[in-house]
C-alpha cells in the first residue's frame, strides 16, 4: 500500500505538495485569493478556503485517477509550464487525429447574389 503524500500535515491519497503548490500558484497568478467555487467552499469541506481547496483538489485528483484507468486517459505532467503541456497535447493529438481531414474545404459563407 502506498502512503498518501502530506500537505499541511494531512494526507490526501495521490496528491503531493508540489501538485497543490502548482495548482494554487496558477490560480493565484494575478490575484490575492482563491475564489469561492475554486476552493470547493460550496461543498462544505472546511470554512477555511485554503483547507477546503486542499480537500477539494484531493477529491478531484482521485476522480481523475479513476477515469485514467476507466477511459485510458493519457497523463500529462501538470507541474510543467503550461506551454510545455500544450505542446505535448498538440503532439498527441497530431498523432491520434487526422486533423487535415476535418478542415473546411470551401467557402464558409455563400457568395452574395449578383
């Protein structure tokens, strides 16, 4: 059995401090606090927004881990910079989907009558 990682002294299965720091840092980029729903405050986990955020993110992470197994998701390292993640996703899509097949071949709007 794998021991849960620790964050503020409390364990969340499958979530580590670096993941939470990354998520919180990206959310707080350009603002001073986590929004009500981002912190999961509507779920009633805690009256403290940061504690609620920690619990909420743990539950989200567990659900994604379940879906990875069920739907064979491809994992992307969320601690990497967003542009690196986006490049990886584009590469995966390029290899999985024939994108040129879906390009529009013709005019988007018909020509106006003469």
